[in-house]
C-alpha cells in the first residue's frame, strides 16, 4: 500500500470535510482516525474496550494472555501456553466481521478497528511467544525463531479487518498498539495522563504504573496535543495558497510551536513513565517480520493469499504522524538512500486518514512553496527555523531513547520496525540539522552586518539572541551525533 495521492487543486476543507467538526457528531461508519482539529491524530472517540459477545473466545484469550494479568497472577504467556490455547479455543469468526454495522446499515468501522487491534495483539503474541520463551530462558542467545504459521482463526479475521480499514494486516502503532489501545478510568477527567489505561497489553501493561503502560500511554499523552499541529499546518498552507496573509501564516507557525512545546514536555516524561531497563522485555512482542532474524522465511497466514509467506514491518513510534506532518510542511529534503526508503515504507502502516492528510500537506506545501514564502521575510524565517528546531529536538530525544533503551542493552541489529538500529534515526536527524544550517547561512547570517532584512524589513539583530544559541547547539549536536554513530557502528561492526 502506498499513501493516497491527493489532487493538488483541492482545498483542505473540500478534501477533509470533517476537519473542523465536533468529534462527538461523527458517525461510527467513519474511520476512527478521521482527522479533526480537536482530536488531531488520535481517534475521534476513545476506542472500544469491549467487543460484541460473539467474539468472547478472542476476548478470553486476550484477557488471559499477559505475562501478568490485571489481577497480578501469571497469564498464558508467563507459562508459554498461549499457542496451544489459541489452537484449542479460538474459532474462525471471519464471517462475523461483516455483521458489525451501524444503525444506518453501514460498516461499523469503530468496532472493526477494535477487532483489528485485538486480533493484531493475539497474532503478535502467538508468533513471538517462542521468542519470549528464548529471551526469558537464555537472553544471551537472542530471540531464536518465532512461529512461521499463523492459524486461520487469527489470520483470516485479522486480514479481513485490515482490508476494510486499508492498512497492513499486522500490529501497528496507531491502529492497534498505541493510539487505539487506551481508555480512561474516569470519563470526567478526560485524557489526563494519570487517568489513562491500556485496553490490551503483552507483559504487565494493565498495571498503569508499569513501564509497558508508561511506554504506550506517553505516546497517547503526546499525540493528544496534535490537533494544534494540524490546525497550524492547515492555516499555513491555506493562507500561502490564498495569496499570503503573512500574519496568518505566522500565527499558524506559532500555533505549531506552542503545541510542540507541550508535546516535547510530555515526551520527556518517558524517562520517568517507562524505565530504560524494563523496555527489552515487552519489546519482544512488538517486532515485525521484515528484516528480522526471528522470521527468516516470513510468516504464512493460513487461508490468506494462497498461503504465501508474508513480511510486515513491526510496531514503531516512527509511524507516528506528527513529525512527518512537519517534515512535509517545512519541506525537509531527505537524502536518497536505503534508510530514507525505510522511512517511506513506514507510511503504509499509518491509518488511511493519516496517510491522506500527510500526502495532502506534502503536495500542497510543494505546490504553494511554503518554505520559499517563509524565507521572503525575516520573522517568518525565524518561525520556520524554530519549527525545524523542534523537529530536531524531537528527533534528538528519540535518538537518546534508542541509545539508552536499546543500543546500550542489546546487540540485536534492527529496531522493532526492521530499520537499522544505529543509523536510521540519525539519517533523519542529520537532514533537519543540515536544512537549519543551510537556512541560517544563506538567509540570516548575511543580515548580521547589513542590519536589515529583505526589502528593508526589521533587521536580523532583533532575533539574534533567539537564533544564535539555537544554531550553536545545532552545530555542536551535529558533530556529537556523527561521533556517536561512528562509535556505535565500530563497536557493532556495522
């Protein structure tokens, strides 16, 4: 699957008619990830925690599966008994999926998305259970091999849900593992972090204080601020397209900057919410099939696509849509190399509305020339540079997470999504730093002596105290990153 192509002639509102709607008014026949400026990239309503009664065999397995169940007792995965239980207990309920309809007779995509989430959790638990057992008993020997045959009772309904939702049939970041996998303890308290709870978990995540819960729910806490990113991006591209109210464009960038401050503050809480030393255990269950030693021959989905081996990328926070939105809006050029190819492959694992919206912003930003418009004015240039700096800061923190949670703790060469663990994040991080340096050197540094901006506008000296420390950090960080990547590549023989 590839991101949907959006005609560049369509306006944002014509292409996304629900973008300014009250989420409470939206029909369950819409994709749960239909984007609004209120809910951003989160689903427009909290995901169902319960399934229709006919799917009780699936629910029973999932409730008994976690290494530690909600009541604190060992589950099926603790005893390595999930696989046999799936084969013994789960019927093929594929035909029941098409019976999930709204009162208007349309497919109930909210329920179907919840089914996709639950079948995805069961599928990953099933194929990776042997890897969990190997890791628990002999962690120094790695993960071993996973199961390479997914039974019909899991494969067929999961594949059918995926077809309806137009996403790959595997556990994904938004549609299953994170953004469609939370509920609230007290509806009156909304999405306060302390009020968030997981619906499904692999290890001990049903305990909201666990590192597994913290890892997932921190992402939810970040993405709840994404509505302002979407509103700001729409304000920027639409005003540039309509002839350029510069003050409105600047307001759009300021809206983005305010949202990013909140998002990064939440991101920093990851260190406290999910301990680095705990990550490798529940990480076992979020690996994919592509580029992983555990699945050298892929996985056969019994009863699907003539039983040909299939390969899918694993769950990854890199599939989140917030930073890619800003990449597109700011027109950050990525290097043409195999690492960027992986970045493009990740696009297919986002929900369909995310893919369509990102593709729209990407094509619109290029068509109307957002970056060129920004660079015609010193103040807008500074706002663009500050936006890029948030992208840099976000990606730098992501790199620190990868280093401290993973690289220092395991020799396994690939991330859960199948990207090279040492070099992939620095590829994108270097791209944004290179663009920042280029903008500064080309458009701002020449103004330092001239004292005025383009066409006699307010001079750069009015912004110098904001920009110079930022750029000094960028140049220092670029050198530090290069040294770190070289060090880790040398140690790992990459």
